C-alpha cells in the first residue's frame, strides 16, 4: 500500500483550503464598515445561530493537539488521557446553564472583562498578557507543529517549515472577519473533523485487529483486549 500522497490527495487538500479560506475571506469582504469594531469581531453582533456556535465550539477545541498529541499519549499511557475531554463536556454544560446567563446579564464577554469587574484593571491586564503569550508561544506553536508533522509525514517529508507557514496563512485568512467568519467556516471544518475522526478510528481499529491476528476489521480490533 502506498503511504505517500497521490495527485488526487493533493487536489483534495487544495480544494478544501481554497473553499474554506475563500469562503472566510468573502464574508470578510462583505462586512459593513461598522462591523469591524472589537465587539463585532469577537461576538459577531449576536447574529450566530445555535448550530454555528456549537460547530465552532467543537472545531475550536479539536485540532492536531487531539488527533496527533492525545492519540500518541493514549498509545503510551492508555485511555485515561481521554478523561480530560470527557470531563470538559460536563464542564461546558454546567457553564452554559448556570454561568453564561450571569455573564451575559452583566455584559461580560471575556475573561479580562470578568477579572476587571471582579478585581481591577491590573489583574485583567496581567491575565490578558499571560494568556496571549501562552497561546502564541505554547498552544499555537504546538498545534502548528503537530499539524505540520502529520501532513509532512504523509507528504513524504522535507516540507515541515513550508507546511507550518501555509497553515498559518490559512488560519489568518479564515479569521480575518472575526467570530462570524470563524464560526461559519468551522461548520465546514467540524464536518471534516468528524468524518476524518471516524475514518481514523476505523483504520486504527482495523490495524490493531490485523496486528494481533484477531481479524481484518474494526470490530475485531475493538473487541480485542
């Protein structure tokens, strides 16, 4: 079996990137001038539908960090690493039902706003700067690196830095218009994530079943202990 990408694979990648990035940029171009303030950028002026918000929530929390990083940790440490994601679902439900209404009632939309209201501006500034550096130098870099490692591996190697730059440009294009653009492009991406996750799971279980000689299908791999 050929483990490298064929021309059709590259074509799918290119089409996907063009559609998602083009869609995000087109929405950005259509926005009115008064929609380019901070409130419109981060809150989409309250115009998002529930399904767009849900899709964006999933797509924003699932990335190469889960597909590559947590999968690798699961291989070495076991299924216990998934407890983080299982408990996150419970935490999100609690926040949505009991906490979010209080925040919205007090017109609090970000953590720095909450800290400013609860404590003072200095605390809010420290938290904002801390998380900015954390996301730029830890989260963002690790996600770009892991995604590039995955693509570079199946592309045959030698393109790691080029792929990281490409992913950065792609992320920039779909986030130009703020939350409104991100949410609706995430609808496309969450469908790809779910389908890709199911396909990955099927291939992994089939490989496990074949490796341990219990069967050449996903069910056998799942039932194998």
